[in-house]
């Protein structure tokens, strides 16, 4: 058997590293080492939008509960013909101050407080108190089209005719 020529050995040696490089490239192309990072990047934005929506909805429900609580407080004063700050401000203004300083409505715009008498002012007739505000669902974007009015309402029956406050809004 004849011995291989030097030229033949050199070409065989030069092909061997190329084959190894190709094999490594094929392995790297088929490997899934960075796959999780790419999938996480694709899912991150929708996940954050859903999470932000859940938090915003919870804050809106909390604000509505706070407004209903304030409406109940105002209605309790109204049915017994009392004003906690007589002469200084109206019952509606006092209620508005209670709603937007004592409670956390950071995401809501300052709303209004309304007292009305649907069936007159005789004892036994209902008094209706509404506390309303507006919340923006996407405050980062600043779009007014994504806002919703939140309302807390309380109905109670008058025990005496109102003389220390009047119907109206503040």
C-alpha cells in the first residue's frame, strides 16, 4: 500500500477543523438556550397590561366603596337635620372635603356631592345623597376616552324637615 502524499495529508487535516466547526454551528442552531428569554419578552407586555388592569379595577372598587361610605355619613347628618360645621360651610362642602381629603382617591378627579329630596321635605320622605368622581383607566396615556364615572349613593328617610342645609351640589 502506498503512503499518502504530504499534499493529501494536508488537505485531510484542513477539512477536519471545518467539519468540527460546522458540527458546532449545527449544535448551536438547534440548542434552546435562549428560548425562555425570548418567550418571556413576548409575554411580558400583555402580562403587565393585565396586571395593571387588575390593580386599577381594585382601586376603582375601593374608591366607589369610600364614596358610598361618605354618602352614608352625609345622609345620616341630613336625616336628623344636622350640619357638622354650621355657618362655615354647607353640608355638601363638608362631605366633599371628607371624601377627597380623608380617603385615598388618588386616581380619581375631585367630583361632586349632591343632596336631593325626590319626594319632598316632609318627615318620612327619602333624602338622596350622591358622591361622584371620575377615574381614568389608563392614566399613563392621558386619554379622556378611557375614563369612567364612579358613584356612591345613599338613600335614607328624613326624621325632621331640613332647615340647616339645602338641596344642591358642591
